[in-house]
C-alpha cells in the first residue's frame, strides 16, 4: 500500500470539527466525491469504513482531524489523521459489542489498511485503500456493462 496511490488522478481534503456530528457530514461528502468519480459501486464500503475511522479519531484522538481521499489509476485511499498520542489497536470484540469493532470492520471492507505515526508531533494517519483493479466479482465501475439474466 502506498502513502498515496500511484498516478494520482484526484484528491480532496477536509479539516473536520472534533465532534460526533462531523462523522455524518463527512460520510455525505465522501459519497458525493465517489459519485463524482463514478465509484458508486464501492461507495457503501468506503463510506462505512470512513465513518468507522472518523468515529475512532473523534472518540480517541485529538484535533485537528483531517479526512482526505486520494484517487489513483488503480487505487482509492482514505486517510484520517488526528493528533492523539495513542495508536489504535484491534480488540477481540464479540458480535454484540457496541464498541471495539471499528477497525475489524475497516479490515473487512478495505483491501488494505495501516497506521502511520506522524513525525515531529503526536498523532497518526489511518489509511484504508481499495484496489480498483480487482476483478468485476469484487466490484464494478459504473460505466461497465451489467449482465442481465
């Protein structure tokens, strides 16, 4: 996984308020960006994963919180940066747990994810990426034909 996709085609970045309401607004902005890039087929997964990353940043991190999307020729990456000193950790939460499942959800939805500590200041960037070159069985671009039976 790269820090940003190779052959970067487009990117957007937002600095978000450090409050829970920012998650819903950010999910809408991500969905709109993906629609503009004609990536609606993976939009549900990306929006859900982004919401989980942002919820963690707002709950456990410190401001400022920054969200960015990076679209490359073959990869889409979501970056969420906060300035809290603690690195996230995965936990074994059962299926009924209210908290503790966010990173497991991200790991299931994204094709890859990682955490990069910031240099020179407290904080980290969580990155989740989707390989746009996956076979059609994994996802399909809007302009590809759909077989009908």
